[in-house]
C-alpha cells in the first residue's frame, strides 16, 4: 500500500511540499511524510488555520508509529537540512512547434446565447445559406429607414 | 481528531484494500476501487447518510442532488385534519419559502403570512407516543400574519390566479381588474372578438412590509391573467401581452420598485418607429392627419403615448410586417428557379395571406433577455380554453435587432425536437434562483423522459402528439412548485391527482401516495385532502389544491366544493 503512497507523492507531494515550504509555514516534519495531504485551493490559508487551531496537520515522523510495508521506501527523500529550500522544480515541457499557439488576440468568454437559441439561429442560417445568390437584391439593408420606407410603399 | 484518523486508517489497512487518503480541509475523504465501494453501501438510515455526508463529497455537479436525497428521510407524514384557519383563499408559498400569499374571500385584500414551525415542548420520557397538544393543532402555530393590505377598490377584484414573485428583491406582482365586457366594440385599434376590461392594474408590492411600490394601469384592455398566462417574468423583465391591442409591453422592475417601460412591440418594433412614421405621414398619403388625432389615446398612465392605427391602413407595420417578410423570404429562398419560386409563393404564401394577416399574438415568453417566443393564432382561439383545433404558430423574435429568427407551425417536428432536447431552456428562470433548475422536466430527469417516450410511442399520430406537446409552449411563468417532493427521481406519485403545477384537481377520498423511486421503493408518506374520516357527502364534486413549501417538509391541502363553502384545510408536516 505504501508503494502507492510513494508514487503519488512523487507526482504531487513534492510540489505540495514545495509550496508549503515556500509559504514559510513549512517545518521539518513535512519531509517525513508517508501520507500525502492535498489542501483545498487556498493552500496557505488552510495550513495557517489548522496550525492555529492546533488541529492535527501532518502526521509525525517517518513511520513513527505507523505500520509500513517497507521502511526503506522513503530513505531517499529525507533531506538533512530543513533550512535549505528544495531545489526541485517540476519538469515542464516546452512545445517544439507553434502550431497550437492561440491567436494573439484571443479572448475566451462564455457564449451569451444559450444553447437553444444557438440551435435556432443555426437552423435559420442553414435555411438561408444554400440560396444565397438569388435573394441579394430582394433584401433591404438593415438599419436603413429610408430604404425600408420606399420598399413598403409598393404593395407586397 | 487524531484518534479518529488513526483508527479509521488502521481499520482500512487491516481490510487490505488499496486506497489513498486525502485530507480535505481537515475532513477525510475516501475514494478507491471496487472493493472500497462495497464498503460504502447506501443506507437509507438518516444517521448513516449524515455520517457519509461528512466523509464523502458527491460526484462533481451533483451536490444539490445528493443533498436532496435527504428528502427521502424527512417527509411530511403527519397530518392535522381540518385545521381551523381563517377563511382565505390560499394562493401559494413564495419560491424562497418566506411568505404564504392569501387573498380574502371577497377578492379585495391581500394577506401575507410568514411560515414558522411548531414550538411546543414535551417533558416526558417518550414524546413520540403522545399526540400533539390541541393548541398546537391550529393554523396560528404554523403561520404568523404579517399584514393585510387592501389592493382592490370597490368595483375591482384581485385576480386570485395571478401572482408573480421577484425573488431578488422580494417583490410581488398582483393584478386587480374590473369586470369583463364581452362584446366590446373594436375601437381604437382593438381587434374584434377579444373582450375588454375597463381597468387592469398591476400592483408591485414589497412583501416584507406590504408597501405598494408601483402600479401599472391598462384601460379598456384585455390581459389574460389566469394562471399568469398573459404575463411573463424573466429576471427583472416583465412581458405583458395586451390581447386587445396586440401589443407586448416590456417593462423592467427596478430595484427601487419602479415599473419602467422598456418598449412596446406590436404596431411598432423599435422605439422611434412611431416618430418616423408620423413624420413621414404626409408623403405617404395613407394616413389622414385628422384621423390620427382621433385615434391617439392615452392607454398607459405612465405617460407612454401610442397612436392606434386604424384598420383602413394600407400597409402592415410592426411585428406583423416582420413576420410576413420573414415568411416571404423563407419561401423565396427555397428555390433558385424563378418560376418555381413564384409558384411556391403563390401556393404557400399568397394563398394563405389573409390567414397570416389575421394572426394575432396569443402568448409570449422570454427565451433570454433579448429573445421572445411568441405564439400566434387566430382570433377565436385567443380566449378560449381549448386551443387544439385552432392553428397556431410560433415565432422567435429578437427584440434588439427586431428580427424574426424562426417561424414554426404548431406541429413542426423541428420545434418539437428542440423542445424535447432543451426543455429546460424554455423554462427560463432568473439567474438568481438556482433551485428552479432542479424542477423535474424531461430534459433533466430520466423518469420524466421515459414517461415522454412512452407517450410518444403510444401516440397514434405523430403530428397530433407534437401539437399536444407544443401546446404547452410558451410556458406559464412560475407555474411549477420547486418542492423536492415533486422531484421525479425521488418520488413516484399519481400525476393526475397531484403534481408540481398548482392547478385544482379532482379530489378523491383515497390518500395520495408518494413512493420512493430508489430501492427499497416503499411508500414514504401519504397526502390525504379532506376530513379524516372521508367525506360524508360523496355526491358533490370536490376539488383539491396543494401548496407545498419549497424546502420544508410541509404542505397544505385544501379541499373545496364548487360552491362557496368553507374549504377543509389539512396541514401535512414532519412531526
């Protein structure tokens, strides 16, 4: 079971610990984790709150009282000096091409029309689309009141 | 906390399952493989459910649904029969559960109660055995009267079926009207065949203290007030359909409590259309200036003047023009071949031209702040109850661009498909009231969808089925109760006897059963209207109506005979 912990911790725990450390609230006990704790979005807040209230935050030292499958699992991750910050940065991947770059002026917003109206508009456009060529001369321009008046003059 | 954590951790270790523990703000969440789930069987016991709620977050997006499952445990199972209550007409609970709206028997006063709960104490060992003390079994134990306001003057009556609630500001909209005149002459742009009411007043009240904030008067007009049919509230926008003058008045309810005119769609689409047409009247030579003066009347007291077009006008303006041109263009665009096009026009458009001209607006609803769904039909069907035999059409109208976006007949499969897939978007609600998203409809509930499917499979004619389904569009505003007891995924009940819609129903002597949908699928509670021993007189027809509190396990059932006898009110609540 603890092997799972280890893997998980490798994926997430380091970055969590890093953040805890950088927030200045970390202590040496963090490194001796055999369980990973993920906080809610407001990481620092939670930690501060629970430290203040004295609630149990981090479980003691490595395998203190806790049963574990293999005590040597965590031997490599024990830093000796809590004052030196960890040099580990998460690996990042840079793309080698720019085909997936968004356009520079892209703004992502929520569509204001709800899905029902979107469908209605889509159907309406589909009906108009194939016969675009012919009715051009028939449609009066929108927003031009003078033109509309003259069209209305002639009976339909 | 440490001990609990340690103990549960050990327990899990010993069971040998593979999980990982996550701490989430001091609580512990369990997740994991199939063997883990076997542990976490779903108990119907309320304590077990509460414990599980502490230790487990629901799947994403289902937190409200999981919370509503507690309504399987808290049920209004206890009934107090024939409560002595004041002889009012009980209208409904407001959707936030803060007020109970009642009208006096003479339809002239509004009485508002606040729902409270019983408070009495029992000092003995086993209190469940004891019945409620007699003084607890009164109407006053459950409601406190806030105020009684007189809305209608001498010859007016409050329309008892009309009530709209604006939750964000706690405003209520009520309507009073004078008597209906059926054979009103069609003067001043009114259409023939629609009755006239001398004065309709809409009152906007602040429900906290009963102060009338604003009023809106319509003179010699007709608005269909029954069950909120002619008025639609969306957020802070009101759409009032004046059937007689064929205008949709859009009003805004401001936070200060004022009813402000936004626009009036009908004869004119944009706000300055009237000015433009009037200024060009001499050049058109159609409208006589003297006639114009006769026709201009003040219909709306807040100062908005509208001149009514005489029926002799040679051109169609406003929304009718938009509609006709949309139909024309639609038919024109179907074909590129000119002769075929003209043929289609003759067949589909000019042949029915008079019918299209005669169409009137029946009903309107908002689809969002800029779009209206308008139902058009013939004059005969406007006020009649059964609209099945009358042809009807639906149009989607954009108020900002004044365009008709779509036009369907009432047996259009396309519109039915949209209705079937996106039913919830037709039940448009304001952004503020989240609970309204959980009213069971066939778009958000599998049981309702199965019912719809079975109806569709049983239907003999698909176009009749589509017509029947689309007859419910446009929907009535605030017509459905948000009570979780009507949630189809929680309970199964007889839809003919009781449902979320607040209509009067035929009353039976048998209690109405609410059966759980989920296993163990047992009967959870019964609602029995009428006196406890059943009705003595079985010959008179009785109708019953039910008022469910939006979130408390509390309901009122009111049984009345058709004559003006006092009604029997039962209180159903969780003891």
